[in-house]
């Protein structure tokens, strides 16, 4: 019944959000858009250093993309952010579906051989292992096989004109025009995702201007069809975000029950040797490299005590700069290990967790906040601050810490 009520509510909310769009006069909005391009956006672009010729050539054929999400046409109001809190808080396990991971690893090992000389040169230049770059490439665009579905200028202009984040997309649209003006891309090839991300690395235009490189030496930073440019641009991004050469991303470990899982997080780092002294060991049975013992490592328990446990390096959090998700960074790390050494999935399985409503998880977060705990953002998603706060609350209340939202805890916390 709870799920049925939630589904009914979600359908009603969706209808409420969608129904005003039916009343929008799209032809009138298109006219307002063309007027906005000339009267409002052109002065902004000019002030940003865009020439009139490039502006006219690029913006002449741009059209609104009504299929995008997060749109707020003139005369309408932004939809309330209620449906997000009703979505299900899922188990991490499906994120690492073995069939998909194995397929990407097999292809990645083939490409590691094909592009061996390029990857070696990139690692020498930037210090980022080729396996990490291949893993990101595979995750973002299936090693370039995924079709980029949208004309990027249409996406960026639509969102700059009528989205909930117009100011952000104003900057991205001007950055895109700078890319066109530089000659690094022409209009027919200037394609990206529905979010406005460009090319094989899926850079936003501002990131392109900061990090894209011409690694094949043809005079253009081409992240659409040049593999060397795409991979080297990813490497430059990671280095700019703090990648530490010579260190991996992390290790799957076994954490003894006497060691609290509430010690998780980048702000609670210890030298790897200290974690070892507490009894934490690699699940593979191998010792940590001697070079790691004095360097900082961080506990990571993405499913609390109900799944694989890790000691990660600062490079793990650099990977998160690409996509701010623990599961994304673990996906990249595991896929990179598979490509580099033929490793398999994590040895410890994910338990039967998840299935709670995000609204219920948020209620737990709100209760923890009222009791003085720092959960990060109370959004119904359990990041490391929420997980360790749950563990600290459990310990304080005489429970064995599991550091993960569970239905049994919901009533107790409230």
C-alpha cells in the first residue's frame, strides 16, 4: 500500500508538472527566444569577447529543444521539487552489474593495447595511469561508441533561456561560442548530451576551455573524434583537480567489528599504516605496499556494514570531481583494475539493502540533524556524512553500528 500510494502521488505530481506545459504557446515562446538572442544575449556575448560574425553564424540556426527537462518557459513557475523525495533509495549492487562491467573491461583491455603508445605518453606527461582514463572513457561514452544525441548549442541556448539554472548556462553558452570561435570545433560536429556535456570526455564548455588539450598535434583540441585529445584532456582535468602520481585509487579491505564504521570520510584520514595497526587488512590477503604506509588513506563504506569496505587514497576523491558520487568513483576504480590486471568484481558482496523511500531516508537525516549530527545535505541520499552519523547514533544508543539507513532504524530515530 505504501508503494501504491507513492506511485499515485508521483503520477499526480507528474501531471501537475506537465499540465502547464500543454498550455504554453510554443510559437510565442519561440518568438520570445529569438528576441532574447538578439536583445539580451548578444550584448552579453559581445561583452564576453564573442565576435559578431561568429555569434550570427552560430546562433542563426539554434532552436529551442522542448524535450529537455528542467525547463521553465516564460510565464510559468518552476515545478516543486517534491517527486525527488519520493523516489526509491536503491541498493548499490545494480550499479556494478557484472555483465556490463565485464564487457567494458574486455573492450578496455583491447583498447589499452591499441592505444598503448598514446597512453604511455599521456602517463609520462600527466602521471595518470591509462587504465583510469580508459575506465572514464568507457563509463562516459562507451569508449566513444555512444552517439552524442543533441546539437550542443540547442541544449545550452534552451537552458540559458528557460531553465532553473539560467545563469549557469549563460556562462556555458558563451564558453561554447568561444570554442566555435577558436576553430576547435565546427557547428555540425558540435554535439553533446542533454545536459550540455561535450564529446567523449563529456566536458561542459567551461571545462573544455580549461582542460582540453591538443595531444595529437593537429592544431585543434578535438574531444569528439580524436582519441589522444580526449584521453589527454581527461588526464589534464584529473591533474588539475589534484591527482597524485604513483598512487592508486584505493583497496578493498576487511574492517574488524571492533573498528567503528563511523570513521568514514575524507576529513577523517589516517596514514595507511595506522589503519593497518587497527587491524584493517586487504581482503586479497596481500599487504599494503610499503610506500603507502605513511600516506593518507580514508575509510569508505558505501553500504555500511552491508557491503564491500575500502581504504581509499586522495585520488578517489579526485575521480569524484568528474562525477560527485562514491559509486561512480568506485565504478571507475574497479573498472580500471579490471583493465590493468584482469581483476574481477569486489570480493565482498553487497547485502540486501536499499528499497527505502528517499522521503523516509530524508526523515532520518532530519532527525539526526535535530540531534546535532552533521549529515551533509538532507536529500534522502546517504552520503558518507549521513552514514557515519547513523553509526555514531547507533553506538551512542547501545547498538552495533551498521552505518547505513535501514527501516528498523526509522522509527527509533524519529
